[in-house]
């Protein structure tokens, strides 16, 4: 009999990088790379030149004169310097971000959502999506015991979510995702979670990660519609983590934002359902994790509540200017015909191709490992395998007098270059 | 009789920039500049070239090849890129900051404090000093009613402090600073505040701003020693906001850190008194407010408490890399003999000279205004005038049927170019 290793968090902390046998070490891999942080630059992905060139010029405007940057880089840098107080990245910005960048974000959303308009005053820039989420969750928090705020949270969920809910003093109400359907969201699971926790806490919101972290699932229109209908019926706020929206690679898979689906469901929903969507500079293809910026768009939220939100963001002062401007460059990239367009398009394509290939390759590797089975990903940067201790490992461990799970982990590391870790 | 205008927060929101009479407007000033944010770049101060050059190269390392930057700029950029994961500013860092930068900070502190050593593991980098302070205050918070955490806070205090304490759920226990002694800290005021609030809350820390925001006062050794003795006797944590430590210009005035004084008082104090000191990229002469970085050093704090602190900082992910590297450049500037040394020294000198002159000029202007009196500043970037409604203004307003304070504010704006505002 095999036993489930449920108590070991099966998040993959590293995958083998090469199967080439090295005679020196006799191992079928060259080394172990830590990819658990979801940090592409750390593992060798290259920054996008246009973003970095414009930021370099903004930081040191003398480069406008004597450096051979393409003219659109210089033009953009000049425009961005104009929106900074005193023409310097060293000035504070409003706590919710530079107005110009909020407008760029609103324009991007409008275009992404086939013309459904976004208003910059509902867009708030923060030092990362995580930070904006924390502030919203704190706004919702309250109560004690049976009245304590609850937020429906998927299982599995981003590893950052449980400590965030915990610090905000909110109860996580777990709903299971369906592994056998590629980690799809099942409405019955949501309903059951809600029913079983009503009376035990005060459920106020549904948190959704789409494209899914760590599952790689991407919801289709029907699935999103069902969630919206439930939120409408139960008067729940939708907290939608859409930070991997530009990393979708599954066949016939398209990213549809919750906002777009909501608005295409008609006014009954588009004028009532409260929704907050998060996006991030770190999780997008540009992957500028170190520059720290993200944003949220609030839909159908009470303006007075947004004022409180803004006040709470104030204690952070603001997101860094370098991150804010990088958001602007990411969401308003060079257009066809611009001098930087070709290079930029090639770099982005390369980034996305590598991501897609890595997802396929990692899936193969995982499914080849003894005891592993893994659903393919349709988007995002994670895979979420199931791990079951093989019977022969258990027997070998018993013979050697070792703990079976420790023995298994050692074998995976020594023989496959895969490190299993507890979060 | 004159009446105090205590209900109008006398923070000066703008000072007149020129007395030259403009015939067009017949006003004795050209315009009104908002200096209330304490943001030097916004009002025209120039960034420090060395900081910006190195950051530009770090962001776009191709500049190492083809740009005529001084060799020490390139060398430093190369060194800083090596400490970033994957050689990119786009990678996450540890939540408490890049180890190399924490070491630079520790070295700076050691040098500043005449050799009293600092350990990088007690240094935590955050997205600004404000953010680190918030996390520490939250660690201290707790209790309800009579057991609620109290923190002694000066009056006047930085305008950001009351909302911070409030959000953290901590009671501010006010102690008065002595205006007639240039806003010096008086130990009796601290003692009285403590006595009158003991039993009404649980005082756990003393917050001190030195050089003083908004008072401009700089404490001498004796004054700091008294506070340390009180903290030791009453087992209070010292939260010392030292963000203006490099902006001291009063005659015969020297900045002494609380840590240095504490250690020079002998082991009875240096091994027991808990102290947290804050410094900031925004408030220092480089004034890189937009890049968002600051740090705190903890002294005599329980390592387990620091672990919790680190975990709490984790929800921010980390301070932006651009800010962290700017801290490194600020605290480890070019040395004599380095190619960038002369320019760098001149730029810093200019910045400090302008600051000193502005402080003198603003003091003259304020003391010339009807109803104003102001203590000179010894450091920092604020002046804190007393405002008393002149008798003739009150009479004129009465004749005109206007509210006296509104009339007074209008006259100051129209005739002097000075805008009084409520925070």
C-alpha cells in the first residue's frame, strides 16, 4: 500500500536543469536551482531592454544627450520625467501612484477588456500586488469568534496567502480545487465551503487566483460566470488575483478577466457585484520583482471605502517611482513602427517561449519521477504535482531503518536533482 | 489682548520665494511653492550624480561598455550587480534587504559612532523608515483599555506619527517639548507624561525625533543620557527617529546618535537598554524620497522578537532594489582619490549649504511676519513657528464682519505669499 505524503507540501523547490551525465559527480544533473521564489531574473531570464533603457535615462537624464539610445526611449523618458514632481524620480508621489501611470493602467485595462472602460480613479498603485491585497483584506477584517470576517480561499492557494490572511486577522474558509479536472474551480465546492462556515464566521469575500497559483489552471468564461453569480447572490466581494494574466500558454486557452466577464453578463451584475483585481510587475513577463510595484482596480466599490483604502496606503508613503514607471512601460510598450518595437517584441516572445517550453519540460520531468503525477498547466509559472510514496521506497526504507519520507526526499535529491521542501 | 491660534496647526506649508516686487501682480513674491511634503527634489534640489550614475548602469548594464562614466561608477555598479540574484535589479531580495547593503549600513554606523560596532544582522532594510517604524510599533501593540500599549510621543511631533500610532492601535502618550529652550526635550515632561498615563495604559516605549521633526532641535549628550537613564529605570524601549542625522547645521551643533551615547555610558546601559534607531534615504541629503528605502538598527533586542519582525516585513516582500542600492551608495560614497570624489563632495556641500541658508532665510522671513515668532533650527528641514493672531487683525476682521483667523490667513497669503494649512 502507498501512503499519501500530504503532510509534506509538494511544492517543487527545484527542478533538474540537465540530464547530461557528469562523470565527475556521476549525477544526472549539473546542479540544483532554487526556483521556489518565482523569480525569473534570478534564474537567468533577461530583463526587457526598453524598460531598463527608459529607466536608466530617467534616473540619469544626462543620458538624453550623449548616449545612442533609440529616439523612442529618449522621448518616453522625457515624458515620464515630466510627470514626476520636480522632474526627478527622487520625489514622492501620491500614495495611490502617479496619475499618469494610473491613466496608462486604465487605458491598458480598457483595451484588454475589449473596450469596457476603466477609470484611473479606481486604480491604485502599490508596492506590489501583495501589499494592495493586504490593505483590502485589512479593510474587510473585523469581528471576533462567530462574527469574525472569513474569506473563501482555494486549496491549493499561493503560499503567501495564509500568512497574509492570518496577519490581517481574517479566517481562511477553504474550498477545494478539482485536481482531476486540471485544478478547475468547482462551484459546489465553493457553495459547500460557504454553507459549512456560515454561522462559524462572517464570510465576506471570495479570493480567486486566475491564472492559478500554484495550479496553472486558467478559468473559462462559464466558470467565471458561475463565480460571479454566486458572489451576486451571496453578496460577496470578489478578490481576484490576476497577476499571471500575461502568462497563458495552454492550447486554446485565453485569459479572460473577471471584470470583462462581469460586464458582459449585463447590468444586473456589472452594476452591483463588487470586485477587486490585482496585477503585478513581478509576476508579468517583464518580471521586475525587485522594482516593487503592482496595482489593483476596484469595481463597484463605495468611493468612501476607497478613500479609507487610500488613507491606509498612505502609511507606505507610495510605491517606488522606478517600479511605477516600469508599470507604465510594461502596459504601454513600443508600438509597431517605433524604433524599439522589433527588439521589444522579440524579447517578449523569447521570454514567453521559454516559459511555455519550461512548463512542458517540467511537466514531463515530474511525471517521469517515481511517485509523481502532475496536471499540465495552462498559465502562470507553477506546476502542482501530487506525490505518493512508492511502495518500494517504503520497503527499502524499512529495511534500512530510515524514515520513509526522508529517505524518499534524499533519493529524489541525489538521483534526480529535485529538492522537496516544506513551506 | 491677543488670542492663541493653537487650533490652527502652524505648520508652514509654503514660504515666499522672492521679495522682488512684480509690477504685474503687485505682490512681493513670484509664486507659492508647496514645501510641506519635505521633498527636496520636488522643489528643485538636484539629485547626487554618483548615486544616479551607478543606478543607471545597474539598471542597464550595457552602459558599462559604451558610456563615458567615471571608472569608479562602473566598478561600483559591477560590484552591486554581483550582489543581486542573477545579476539583476529585477530579482527579489531577502525581506530584510541585501546582505551586502546591510553590511555597508553596519560599517557606516560603526564609523559614525567612533568605532562602536554594529552587526548587520541587527540591521533591517525597509521601504522607508516609516514602514519599519510601523512594523515595530505593531509588534509592541496590544491590550485594551487600561492595558493598551502606550508610546510616549513628543508634542509637537512629525505629522505622520499620530496616524501611524492610531493605525497600529497604540495610545500616544504626549510629552511637551520646550519651545522657549529651542524645543529641547525636558526630562520632567517625560516623567510627568509617564506618571499621568501609568494606570491608564501600558507605556512600553519612548518615541524621539532627533534632529527634531518639526522642531529643528538637536539633542546634546546630556539630554540623551537623561532619556537613556529614564528608559533604563522604567524599562522602556527607545524608538529613535534619526532620519535627519546628516542635516545638522546649528553653530557648535553635532549629531550624536542615541546608540553612541548609550554605549559610552557603560555596560550598565549598553547591555540592557533596548533601542531601535531609524534612518532614511528620503530625509538624508541625497533626498531620494521616490526610491523608497530606509533602515533600522536594533540594539539589545531579543533575537526571537527580531525574527517576528523579519516575518512581518515579509508581507512587504522587500524594499525596492533601486532604493536599497541607493542606500549603499549614500552610506559608502566615493573616497578621496576616487575619480568621482570631487564632484560628489561638491554636490553634497552645495546641498547642505542651500539647506543651511534656507533655514536661516526662512527663520528671518517667519520672524518678520506679523504675529509669528520662531525658534532657530539646529538641524532637519523644518521650522516650527508660534502663531498669535495680532490685535489689529482681530479688529480689522471685526469691522469687516469676517472670521479673524480666516482673514489673517488670507492676508498672509495675499501679502506675504505664505499659505497656512490644517493637517
